[in-house]
């Protein structure tokens, strides 16, 4: 399915990132696309949000749809390894990145793209003789302003920080691509290697990938397109950068003895067939596979666990298969009126499998060998677990584009999605958009657009298929059994997402363009749990309801201020200002799984920070920024170019829990706070014995920031090498990431807290974000 994007980023025209992950190249370059660098652990995905909202801040359904040449891929990190699937690709493989936000294009993807879509268009072979492109860079990571007083990650413990942080890990990448083409078609073949040792001792991330992009003309009317990217990735080090780190902090001397290896195999592959019956009629079929196998081995010695040893081995396999068949028809009614119509259907199959085995025993029961533990040899207890989730979505869609005098475009979309799990399977997603260029009719250099439509979000699989889980006592010799923990929710349905878009684009002159866009999204009918008195063995039931909203403005300015033979200066400035709010919540919310939102009223921000003051819940801040964006400048003087990209955000709060104020409620006579220097706010939790814990909040901080995110200085050797050495282009560059951050936040990274709360145990908090500086070379032969 092809769609015209609102924003297109040509990758070779912007600064690439030294960090792995294509999203880091997008950071700060697209209005409304928030890429939060929440952790410095290499190989971990930055938080990606494109007009997305959910009642659960850690839920992955806020991610946009990720496409490779229009083909869906598995874009979210595995729960087992946390390795970023967008790190399977090098930025040098990518031609451009298309960002799709407006509803009259998104509705064509149905439940796949309720929060926007990012289409990564790969480089293709060029006709003519063989071309060889190669590039490489190498450098080091370091932590700027490495002040232990700001480093909450090790409880402000300077000794622990010095023991665990390295002196700067090496980061490097090498890419080689060969391409060519002729009447038969074109091809591009390449190899890529990337290594990032991070800056935490005994950690690091590596990727090796092999890719092929080929088009073949079988006949004048019949053509085929093949694409394949196979990547091997691995990461070592206990701190994986997942939301929850599982082991208590701080640990000082035992880091080097904790083994935690994570490995992924990622494959994105598709074949497309196109037949052009005549100039007006074309048929296409694309079959694709996105596959990932993720495995993790963990071993924790007795020195960490007070005499016990622990080991685990976990494997997950995720598979996404899509088959998309469509016909396209072009018809010109008159010289003024044209129709571009596409009708198609899509089959999407998700298949996720998980198996794990883990065990723990005392040191006296037979040593600390990892293999002995996970195989059950001489172990007191070893558990095995498996889970299998499969879902099929079958869809039909139609897209109609009417064009009048090249000035007026009307987009009409109708899609229906049927899930294999829903009782009422089919949901309908219509949209209508109008785009008008006023230049020809009114001689005003303005383009206007308005659109309205609907998409949807599938509920979590457990709600509509029931909770299936396999379990067994592996050491005892029992066979692994699969059971239904609770039944499916018969009335489950997709969350309805209704979206209004409107925008204006001004061409101030041939060199300056300014655009402003407004959107308003309403999410309806979430699935949540209602707790019941446990009188019949059932603790809860599911319900559907609730509504939240997200709206905002996005501004973009592109300017070519100076363009002469020897000197040029271009700028991109983008700003987004968003607001989210509660529209309605369930009655008697305290008896539901949404009880944590109980302090909110209609109109309050869904992303509010909530704590107790006395015995009453109170809103104490907002975890989401009111605004964010980026500004980039490129200056060129003869053969030298300089690029600078700055990202920023304002209006976000962080509630910092106290590292020293944790109490059992019954031991402090239910009085809080106990320290006058701290705020009167606290959160509550319950331990395994049912005792209530009070956790104090030391302060509420402003997480606004301005960051020099990327900078590069490049020398272009020009045409002289072509005459001497047959080199078409050669560049030498110095590039830096995350060089300076200006913020009032007391920690090292104002974006490090996923939920807006810096928890005492630092769960949902990333490792400090390092800076990096590299030296590189690019060649085109």
C-alpha cells in the first residue's frame, strides 16, 4: 500500500546518529514526532511517540506502525531482550523516511496505525555500471558532566559509579554497498557491522547485517521486487535498559560477576509482483515476513543473592506474515478531473512463542554452574514456562483520490478489519480528506487541508483470547502443561480512535516554507478489569468504557536563507504543543484496574502525576511535556559543511522519590511525612505479606531541557579525486552525539524516567545518556 506522507526526511541530508536505531536519526527532525532518549544502554530503543496516547504510559500500543518499503515489520522491542528492532538497519541503507500522520491516509492501515506510521524507504540500485559505496566511523562514548551528585543510578554512590562506569567504550560502524542496473532491473547488495561498547563495564551491543534490494523486469509488463535484511545482534551486561531491572540497587563490587547475555536474529523479507495490464490498470501482490528470535541467558552468583545462585534461559520467537493484494485503476474523466482508485485486501498473521526455564538454589546444594541450574541437575527447584499467542487479521480496503485541475484533491478511504479473536469480528474505519492549493485560483501561495476519520487499537491479547500459559516442575520430571488461567472476554472490541486534522502551508517565497497543523484525537472504549468479591473463585471481570483525548498544534519552518556558489545556509525549525485530557472514566473507579486514575476529573491530563497528601490523592504534576521539537542548521562554505541539530522540550515534571524515606505504614502510626525537608506527598504499595508501604517524594522537578543533540563537520574532496582516482565522492567527517544538555533537572538526563517518576529502586528509569564523538570516512566509487 503506497501513501503520500506529510513529512519526508532524506537521510543523507541530515546528521546521522552515532547510536544504533533509525529513530535516533529522526530525533528532532519531524514536527510532532517525539523520540525520547530515555536510556544510555546501547541497542535499546528510544521511546517513539507520534500523536499517540494510552492510559498505560509503558504500553507499546502508543508506538507508530513501522514499515520497510511499505511492508509492516515488528517494530517494538522483545520483552525478553529489549533489543531494538530498528537497530537491525544502518542509516546508510536508508534513502528516506516518510512520516504519515493525517487520518485520510492512516485509515487505510486500520488497526495497524492508530498512532501514525513511519515508512523507511531503502536505497535501491542505480542503472549503469557497478557502483561501490563504503563508509566507516570510529570513536568513543563518555559521560559529560559526570557528577556523582547528579547520578541517581547508583544512589549517588561515587564509589559504585567509579567501579562500574568505564573510561569510555568504543563505538564504530562499517558499511559496504554494491549496486548496478540495466534493462533487466536493478540490484543493491550490502554488508554492515556496528559495535557499541557503551560506557558501563562489561556491557555493549553489536550488530551484523546482510541486505539485498533487487528489482527484476520479467517482461515489459511484469516485474518483481525482492528485499531481504538479515541481522544478528547481541548485547552483554546486566543492565539491559528494560523498564524494570529486577535486581536491587545499588551493587558495587559484583557487577563483573553477573552474566546477562541477550541475542536476537532479525529478518525482514518480502517479494512483490506487479503486472501492468495497460497504462490505466495495474495489479500487485506482496508477501512479507518479519521474524525475530530472541534469547537471553542470566546467571547471578551467590555473592549478590546472599548465598543463593540463580540462573535462567528464555527464548521468544515473534513472526509477522502479511499478504497484500491490490488493483489500481487510473481514469481521466476530462482534462480537469482524474480518479486514482485502489482496492485490495490484506491478511496479517502474528505468531508469538515464549519458553523459559529458571532455577535458584543455595550454594551448599551443589555449586554455581549455570548449566546445572537450568537443566535441573542437582537443583532444588527448576521451573519451566511456555506461552503461545497467535492472531489473524483479515482486511479489505479501498482508496479513492479525486483530483480537480491539479488544485483540489479529495481522499476517500474505507477499510474493514476482522480479528480472529473478536466475537463481533468486523470493525469499519472510514476517512475523508480535502486538500486545496489556492495558488492557481486565488494567486495565494497557500495549501489547505482538512480530514476526519476513524482507526482503532486492538486490546491486549489476554483480554479477548483468555490467558493461556504453560507451566510445570521441570526438575520433578513433569511434562509441561498448558492451562487457561481465565477465560476470554466475549464483548472485547477494538478501541475506537476518532481523528480530526486541519492544516495550512505557506510558501513565503521560493526559499521559505511555513506550515501549521492541528489535530484532535478521541479514544473510546478501553478494556479494563473490575474487581469482584471473591466468593466464587473469580476475582474480577472485564468491562469496556472510558474515553481520553489528545490534541495539539505542529509548526514547521524550512528556510534556505543563503544559496550562492561558495556559501549556503539552510534551517529547519519544528515545534509541537500538545494537550491530553480525561473525557470520561468508569463509575466506582477505585474497584477497577484504573484505580490509579481515581484522583483525576474530567479535563485533567491523563499523564498527570498522582500522589497522596494525608489520606487524599492529589495531582502533583504532569509527566508529559507541553511542547517539544528541534532546530537544525546546515552551513556550507566551498568544500566544508557544518551541521548542528538541537532538540528541546518544556513543561514536563518529574516526581523524585526519596532514597531514604520508605516505611511500613503500621510502624509509623500512619503519619507522613517524617522528614520536614521533603514534600508532603507520598505513594503507597503493598509487599508480599500484604503490609502497606509509604514511599516519600523528595521533590518535584522541572524536566525541561535544551540539548545539542548532534553536530557534524564534513570535508568534501570534490571532483579532483574523480579525475585522479576514479572516486566519485569522498567525505571525511567528525560527528558528535548528545554533547551538551541544559536543564534544571537534578539528574543527568531529564528524559530518563518512563513514567515521570524517578522511583527509589530506579525501575522505569534508564541508565545515564552518554555523549559520543567519532571520526569517519565515506567513499563512492
